[in-house]
């Protein structure tokens, strides 16, 4: 009996259902994975812990939440009708619109019938005799699958800060990464926001408009560039739509981060002071992530980076009227871009409002949360509600929550105790037939996620097709290929300024997490080429196991 037939489950207890593939997560990665697997005629079951599709855009509903990649480029490219028919309203789509888009895709391709919502995958165990995975879910069921694909997302495991007394707080506590579905109204309330990463920076100006008073607790000042968000015009949309084929090709093949933009031909120190300042001014006026693309060495050369960092610090001083507040808001402990640069709408200007106060918790740390206040070493600040914009256990956090056991019963958590180890970010030695989408060791969070997701999904589905065509029952990364890739990822990271920052790229935001630069910084174009070459050479660096004759006859 083929897996496809047995997956129909006719006459079988649910506990023995067998699928070709189990996919964990129904965000953009899981949805496209399902679409591809179905096209290949494979049976697939997707488990999603949320109540609907959308992944990060399902959970991150905080005020002001937007994508920092421009909407026309933050969308699927795999179906031309889809990209022609969908109409983004703004340069940077707000979270509800991105979630609508995810729902539209699920409806359009009828994806929900193979997705089980409100269900976590708790455990996945590889059965070496059958070459299948046994997957146990939070509803108590166990199914088997030839392959498991972790589409668990990179920023999906919200991190609660370990602050004394948090449980004693009498008001409402919200985490930006786990925001309620019903509207939250801060009107008339004294609100405290803890954290000034992207989520804090996006939400502060919006909350400031509602709250009677807003106190922002900042541990590390962050670089942020104005988004210059605006409604998209028909001309802008049409210009993308009529050139999508070429735009997508360039994003995939030629760009380091999967976002189409001008490629700089010089370093920051190749221009004189006036010319450089004029270029930074032009990018600041244009707004958005491409600020960092004005020169080709901002991520590589400290002196070059200093010019961009200094420019942004000057801008902060121009915007923020109180010199002491401005000084606190000027980042000074990491190179610009080494933590993910933020894109904001009126963040720095919000501190000119009479109802917004900045508290520097580096010099005046939070000691305790009291029932109605935050107590720092110097004062007690009364608040009615707390917003924790404290980020995520990024890249590995959601994988670590699943008890994954590979060959010889070894756990993935045990193997990754000193940092994640993968070959190409796609597989980890000792864990056959287990794929990771945008995993550590791939460009993932250093890129336009949808570009990287599409590349991984297509590579994985091609790989599964290759195995099926050749009666291969198991595939895994060789230890040697993995070791070489881990060393390469690390080596490339250390040619840049990125490892200098205590960032979530490094795992530095989670106490006790090993500090290793997790994403691959070589660029999506080069990375795609490497993955394609590996596949063209019969999956070089992977070990394939053929089916036993008996197994072949039965399948
Ligand atoms: P980030 O970027 O990880 O930011 C988290 C912020 O919270 C950051 O300012 C942290 O300060 C701060 N933080 C974390 N833990 C604490 C504690 N215990 N006390 C005080 N302050 C704390 O998460 P975001 O959600 O903003 O953004 C994540 C990504 O989503 C972003 O990069 C975009 O790609 C989208 P720290 O810097 O660690 O000193």
C-alpha cells in the first residue's frame, strides 16, 4: 500500500496514519511546502499551533506591526496569477494586510483541508528500521511520515523576559510576538514598553498616541531609518507587475538579501565627506532598508560603518529636542546593521511628545515589577499596562521546543547544545529525511524571507521527488559535509562586522544560549548556486539509502 493510500485513513485508527510528509507550521513556508507536495502527488499533513495560517503574521498583531521589506517584493512569486491579482495598498504592508494575503493564498489553493490547526508537534522520532518518522502531536495522536519538514519560522518563539515580579503585575501584560486577537485600547492608560528592537520601535509611536503616558524602557539604543511609508499608486503597482518575472529573477540570483535594489560600486571612504553625506541624505529621504546598500563595505569595514552610524546619530540628535534623551537614543555599542536595522514611522519624534518618557535601563536597571509599577534602581514608575517587546528565541527556539530524536535516539537539542549545526541550513547529520526551511546555516533572516522560503521549498520538494524516482528511502547530511559547511558559515560571518553585536543573530539575547552567528551571510544568490550545484551533483554531501528489495516491492 502506498503512503498516499494509507493517508486516506479508511478503516484505520488515526494513530497509525501514514503520510509521505509531515510539515510543521503553516506560515509562508509551510503553506508553500504543502502546495508543492500536493502538486507532486504526495500526501502531506501540516500541523500548526496557531488557529489559522500566517505564522509570524498570525501572532505579531501589535500596534504598528509592518514588514520591513517593501510589499511588492514581500510576496510569493511561484504563481503569476497570484502576484498579478493581489493588490498591496501601501509601500510597507501592515500586519492585517499581510495576514489577509496569507488567508487569500490558503483559500485560493484550498490549503486548509490538509492543515490541522491548534495542534503542536511535540515529538518526532526516527524509526531506523522503517526509515520513517513517528510524529506525536499535542492532541495525543501519532502519525508516521517518510519525511518531516520543519517550517517553524525564525521569529516565532516569543521570549518572555526574566524580570522579578512580572507575575505580580496587576495590569495587563502583552508580548508583541503573542498579541491578542481582539483590539487593545490603551486610551487613558499609563503604559510601559520594555524593549526597543523592531517591535518596540514600530509600536511606540502608535501606543504614544493612545496612552495617557508612555514610558519606554531601553536597554540598548537601536539604529532606525524612516520607513517613508505611503500608499502605493497604480503606476507603482503596475510597474512591478509588468516586470515581475525579471524582478524576481534578480532578487533570487543577483541580490545578497533577495531585495532588488541598486548595487553599490564603491565603499564609503571612496567618496569625500560632502558627497558621502549627500548620498546618505538621499537614502534617508528615500527611507527603508536600502539605506545600508548605499556603499558596498558598510557591513565589512569599521571605518566605513562609522560614517553611516555617525550620520544616523546626527539625525537622531536633529529630531529629538531634549539633548539628554537624544544622547540616550543614539546607538553607540554596535556597528550599524550588525543588529537588524529597524524601519520606523516617527519613532524618534515620539520622544518629543510630553506624554513619552525614555528610561535607560542600562544605567538604571529594572529591579522588579510591582503590582502597579516598574521599579528601577533609581525610581518607581507607575504603569497600568506593560508591553514586552523583548523579542524571540530566534532561529532555533521553535525547533528546540520539539523533542526530535534521530539515529540512535540522539536528540537534536543535545546535538545543538553548543549551537546549531547543519549542512546548508537544510539538514542536520544524524537526522535523516528531516528538512528545515530557512534554518540556521542558510541566509534566512538576512534575506527577504519569502525569497529564501521559496528557494528552500523548491529544493526540498525536488529532493523528495529525486528520492521517490530512485526508490531512495533515506537521505541525510554527511558529517564531513556538515562540518565543512558549519566552518564556512562561521568563517564568512567573521569577515564582517556582524558578530560584534549582541544580537539575536548570535543567540546573544537568550541567556545561556550558545553564541554562534546563525544565518549564512554569503548572500542568497551565491547560496542558491551552491544548493543547485549540490543537487546537480546527485546531492553531494548527502548520504542516500536505497530501499531494500522487499520494501521496494511493497511500496
Ligand atoms: P529584538 O530585535 O530582539 O528586540 C528585543 C528588545 O528587547 C531589545 O531592545 C532588547 O534589548 C530588549 N530586551 C530583551 N530582553 C530584555 C530584558 N530582559 N529586559 C529589558 N530589555 C530586554 O525583537 P523584536 O521583536 O523587536 O524584533 C525581532 C525581529 O522581528 C526584528 O529584527 C525584525 O526582523 C522583525 P537588547 O538589545 O537585548 O539589549
